[in-house]
């Protein structure tokens, strides 16, 4: 039954506004409004904010009109700026360019609450023009509830109107966008920036529908996802209130609104969204040459892997992106910078403009063996770049047609092209159907098809792993069933790299077939890689039960069983939902929940440990060690940045070995007698896989290293600096200003290691040091011709990780691993600046956090072995 009271209210509203909007703004009448706009900006860490208040009088009257269409004239009188005091949080009057702004009137055509056109003087100051557009936008409103799409000062927005009382309404704007605004963001949430915007207006009208008062409020919150304490917010409240003053205004006697507008001299039509130049208003970038001089010491080799090097790159990139080829070339050719060549190449790669690439090509011949070190340094850094350019990719594709004196250089080029294609496909408005990405995919598939040698196939399979195109899935599966072990492993690694959302139920069945060897026998690494995917696909209770039954099987690959068991435990620790399913599977069958199943022999391990936590980033350390014949076959250490919904791999180190079981006295596991003796390292930085670094190939090379003591001293394996965060965004504000968000972060890595092997004592010692310097810089700014506000922040820290491995194979093989993190000091510096000509307010905040060092607990078996070896 319909409520009678609600009917009466509806009837009263309809009666009150029978045709009110047509009577709004009577022609020849001018109303006066008090204008107040208050803007404040602050950092997420709090403290005193910065901001300003703008006061003035706005006169509005209809100078021409019909029932449905009006020409409104606006006149802004005596705008006055007030800014935050240096000594308190109060506002004080401030002299500004607004005091001498020309007294120019502006106009708009108004049709039943909608602004259809706006007109301004041709002499208008750009910032004042935007302010006047904002004032006109306040007079765009509807008196009927519903959803609309409107264009105003904020751009094109989705708008919802709600009636609050017979003469009061609420207007909410969402999803405001404009094609002319510059925007760049990384596609990964974990290293991205979240921007939450809220825009709401509350307005009151007279019985005739004329605006009586309005308060338009907006808030924009910016947060760096990895560092929740980094970021800030801007709040703006702009209000108009009728001050009771009504006067007559001179009208225009014309037949149409167009003719009325033409009769007004010196004005031109302008779209209502604010004029935003994506280049103007940016934080001023110093001259690159001067910056390089000031950061010269920080670019030294000894600072790679430290925050000083990362901060230098992050600070120089904005200037480098606006530099010309000649300016960049002058720096690269400078004699005083020849010892800093590697770091300058990192800068060129992070800049990733056509000008920076052309400058590098001018000094480096990629086909020359003499310049391989510099060429590889640049290409590997380019592969991690955040803004790949199609023109650069096309040039690199053309380079593949040339002959290379060094095969390793060709491999690096191929991997770089594929990695750049992956990143380009994930840029805003791009995908894997983009022309340049299709060209990369076609080149890789054609090259793979013509390969004859297994190592050549592996190179292009690794490139497909870097590209991660959905279209090549069937090609990868075909190579999984190749007869060559190297090809099979490389193809499965490529499949393993795809995100879990990519796989369907049919794919899961294929991975299960590989793991259970239902079609043919597979290398243990292929099986464990397939298992990794299976566990990521959230297996059901039934599928987990089948995996547990495998632990009871007669399969001789006990290290694969141990690998499975370790991963089940690790997955249960990390995922509560999986732990529930695992517990249900174990409790469903008593035969599974006993020591025979849980107490698998073998040295393979899988563990996940917290690497970092707030106030720093949430980071996880994932360590997987696949052992075969008592020797490490595949060892992975992965560092990730984590959020609630995403994780991003910062750096992955994978060691691999084959054919070394004979040094440990053999094994009862299945072993390929023809397996060659080899070992090496693969590195993945921010998702980009590089060509492997081979330690030795064949027993002859191995024994040569043993007798010569190669790498018995710390030896660099990877040193470079690359961009981590890269976010640039512009938002139109409801007061006509704009909000600019700029965030850049850099990661500097120094990876080195040493190995000592004694055949006489039958033991080995390995030490891997991973040093990282992280720097994050950002700014939230709003700039006009009469005032600028800026909140800047910098975060620096130097996480380190040391992995010590001691092996004793004098009798039964014993392996002791120690994973240690020293203390980390994190610094967070904040600067807030508000500035008008002749007056600057600057506020600073500094925070220092000490994160204690510790040694990770791995498992009890490792503890027992360490006691035995180190005692």
C-alpha cells in the first residue's frame, strides 16, 4: 500500500516547482553573491597544512532570455587572496596578482539549468579564466533526481542529483575525465599510486528556481600503494551565497541568443573544462648538466646498490626527459664522466625518450664486441623501462637483422625487445593487439620456428616468457613436449611466468598431466614448475587429496615429493583459504595424515618469509630450493612488494645446476646419464628475464674454476639502477586550478657472490650478497598565476640480504643455509611550500625509522644440519 504521507510530500514538491526552472534568473535583474573558496593541502603524515582562501563578490544577471534560454552576465568584483600564516594556522591577507586583475565581465548561455556555451574576454589571464569557468559551472544544476552526463570545469563527469528538501538538492560528480590531460601509471597495483576523488555539491534554489546558495566540496587523496605513509590530499570548498542584493541590469534587444552574443565586443567562446597544459605547471626541472654535476659523487660505482645512487637517478629523470639529444650526448661524451658511464646509461634507459636512445646509439655500436659491456648495460636497463616507445622498439627490431660478433649480445637484444613489448602492451590504451606488439610476437615465433639447435630455441622461448602474449600458449605447450630437456624446461618456465588469471580448467588438466607424468616422463624441474602453477590455481579439496596420495606413491623422485610437501605447507601458511582445504583433505583420509606422508626425505625446501613491513613497504621473501642427487638443481630467491590485492617481483635470483650428482656420490633418484655438467645463474629484475650467466659448461671448465679459485673473492654479478615507481597524473579541480601528482621511485641493485670449493675436504662455501638502494620521490602540487602549493616527499632506505650456504659431502650430504638481513634505516622527509610573489611559507618534517636486522628461520632440518656443519 502506498504511503499517503509520501504522496502528499511528492504532490507538494510538484506544486512548489510546477515550472520553476523557466522562471529562474528573470531578464533585467542582477543578483549579488558572496564568494569564498578555501583550499588546503597536506601530507598523509599530518602536521600543519598549507593553503589559501579566496574571497570576492560575484554579480550574476540575465541580459537576454526566453522561458527556456537565458544569456547570463557574470562580474567578479574585488577578489582577495588570503594565505596560511607562518606563525599560526590562521589566514592572513596577501598581496597577489589577483589585486590587479583586469575587471573583465564574462558570459554563459543557460538552458533550463544547463550551461551550453561560455564566453570570455580575449585578454583574460589563464588562471583567472579558469577561475571564472569554475564560477559559471556552479550555475549548472538540475531540479529532477536522476543520472546525467555533464561537462563543466572538471571535464566530462557522471552526475547524480538527489532531492534533499523542496528547495535543497545534492549533486555528486564521479568519473571525471578529459582526453587532453597527461596520464601515466604502471599497470601493477603494488608499485602504483592510488588516487581517490570525491566531488559533492549542495545547493538551494528560490521558488522560481534561481540559485540561492551553493557549496561545492571536493577531496582528492593520493597514496603510494607500497608506502602507505607516502602521499597526501587536497581539499577545496567553494561556496556562493546570495547576499540579498538585487539590482537592475541593462539588457540586449536581439531576436536570438546568437545575435545577443555577437553584439558583445571582445569576447570569444571557450569550452567549460579548465584549460590545462600538461607541460606548464610542472615542478620546475633544473638543467640536466647542472644536476649531473651535483649528483656526480652519488653516481660513483661504490654507491650502486645504495639509496644515494637510486635517489640521483630519480631526481635526474624528469630533466633528462625534457633534454635534447645534443644535451644528452654532451653528458655522455664528457671526459669527466667517463668513469660513470654505466650509471649514465642507466639514466638514459630510465629516461626512455627517442632523444635519449639516439644519444646512446651515437656512442655505442651494439654489434661491436669491444662495446658489449656498455651495450648490455643499456639494453638490460632499457628492458625494465616504464615508458617504452614504439620508435625505439622498431629500431631494435631492425637491429636484429645485423650480424653480431658476440652471441650473448644478440640474446640480450632479443630479451630486451620482448620485455619492452610486454610493458608497451600494458600501457594505458594499449594491448597485445597493438601493431608494434604484434610485430614483436611475429618476429619471435618466426625465429623460434627456424631454430635448429636447442640453445637457440631456449633463447626465443625465454623471449616469449618475457613477452607473455596470450596468443603463444599453444606454441609453448608444443615445446613442453620437445625431446630436448633444455627446451622442455624453458617452455615450462615460460608458461609458469603467466599470471594465474590467464589459465582455464583445461590448462590446469594439462599441468596435472605433466606433474603426474601421465603422457611421458619429464625432468624434475618441469614437474616442479608445473606444480607451482597448479598450486597458484587454487586446487580443490579433491585435487589436493590427489596430490597428497602422490606422496604415498612409488615414484622414486623423492625430492619432487619433498618439494610438493614444502610447497603445500608454505601455501597453507600464506593463504587461509588454502589451509582450510588442505586441512579438510588431510582429515578426510587417515592414511594421509601420518608421519609416512609428512616425514618425506629429501633436501628440497620452499618457504616464505616477511622481508619488510611498515613503515617501509610490505615485502615478502620467497625461497625455493629444488635438490637433485644431493646437489642444488634449481634455487630461487624472489623479493616481492605486496599489497592486499597484488604482489610485484622486485628481484629474482635463480641458480641452476646439472650433472653434479657424481661429485656427491650418486643418488637413488632417476638421473640422466648423458646430462652435461653445467651451472649458472638467471636474473629477473622487475619481471624482465635477462640472458643467463653461465658459470661453467662441462667438467673440464668446472675443474679449471676449482683449481684456479675463480670467484673465491666477491665477484659482481649484476649492478644497475632502474625506475621502480613512475606515476604522472593531472586532475581538474572545481575551483579552476589543477592538481598535479608526480611520483618517481628508483631501485639500485648490487649483486655479488663468491664460491669456495675444496675437493680435498669435500666441502663448499657460497656467499651471495644482495644490496639494494631504494629511493622514492613525489610531489602533490597546485599552481596558478597567483599562488602555488606543493607538498613534496622523499623516502630512502637500503635493504640488504645475505645468503650463506655451506655444504659438506664428506659422507652423507649436509646442506646449511643462513639467510640474514642487517638493520635497515628508513628516512622520510616532507616539505610543504606555499608561494605567492614576494612571500613563501615552507614547512618541513623529518622521520627516521630503524628496522631491526635478523636471521630468517628456515626449517628444523636446516637448523640441525647447520649445527652439525658449523660446530
